[in-house]
C-alpha cells in the first residue's frame, strides 16, 4: 500500500478529499496522524504559492508524498476578495472552527448588504499541489461558479458553504448532501484533474 499524506488541518477538507479520492489504491492519511510536524506558515500571495508550500513542507517533514489544497472564495463585487485570505477574513487571530467560519461569512454578508442579486456572483477556487520529499511539485486547479446568498442556509460542509449557491442550483452548498457538493465543487474538480498527477508520483517512487 502506498501512502498519501493530506497536508491540511481543516477537517472539512479532509472529509471531502478522502471521499473524492476513495477509489484510489493508496492509503490516505491526514497530517493530524503525525506528531511533531512543525507549524506550516501560510503567507503566499497566490493559491499556488500556498498549496505548493504546504505540500512540499509536509512531504519533507513526513518523508511521504503529500497533497495540499489551498482554496478560497472570490466575490466579484469585492474585486476578488476574500480570495487567498478566505480562512482569516474576519481576523487573523480567530481559532479555526465553526465560530470563525460564521464570523467570516457574516462579515462577507454585511459587506454585500446593499448588493443586488445579479451582482452577487462569486466562485470558489481550489489549487491542489502534490509534492514528494525530493522537491518535485505538480499542481491542478478547479473552479465552481455561483453566487452569494442573502442569508445563510444549511448546516453541512464548512467555511462559506451556508452562503454559497452554486450556479444552476437554488440551495447553498451547506444545504446539499455531501455527495452532491462533491460532484461539482472546486475541490472535486481540482482533485479530478490531479488524478493523473497522483498516479505519476506513485509510479516514480516505485
Ligand atoms: P489548511 O491550510 O490547513 O488546508 P485552511 O482552512 O486554512 O486549512 P486555506 O488556507 O486554503 O485552508 O483556506 C481556505 C478557506 O476558504 C477555508 O478556511 C474556507 O473558509 C474557504 N473555503 C475553501 N473551500 C471551501 C468550501 O468547499 N466550502 C466553504 N468554504 C471553503
């Protein structure tokens, strides 16, 4: 069995990535299973910078192939914000979790309070990076277009899911079953594009 380490501390991402990559003949282990991994700083200006940095640092620290996801929400009326700063939009010091998620989307809703329906277009973007301990990195990207709701709805998923309505749907990501989100999400698209890259990494390490 070959091992792929998920270089993320976000439990919502872990659930989705494990679900989407379930059919691969590899063992998938979250970084939380490892002790004494140094904290990985995330201060790049792009999703690519952050994803590559997280994957490489994790591959080097564990000695395994690592997969990282850097993602965020781009709102047109806010000229692409919160973008790479999506996780810490409401404040740098808030601890990870439901309260921070709520603070982030409440801030977004308040910034958009005077923005009408047609102007509430947005997209989730996800860059997946795969790296090995020798320094090789490959990346893929996925996008999911949609719009920002006026009020939060649903309790599934994580992050901005309660306020994001994917294009062609009437329910938010948080109001859909997980498998419906996973069939169309930015993360699912980036991971699908990453499948040949993952295969390539495991052949090279054979
Ligand atoms: P890791 O760096 O440990 O992976 P993180 O949550 O800090 O975890 P990011 O820096 O990539 O990850 O920030 C992504 C943020 O974008 C995430 O915290 C959410 O607020 C938001 N986000 C990304 N994908 C999302 C999704 O599918 N649904 C809702 N919000 C999402």
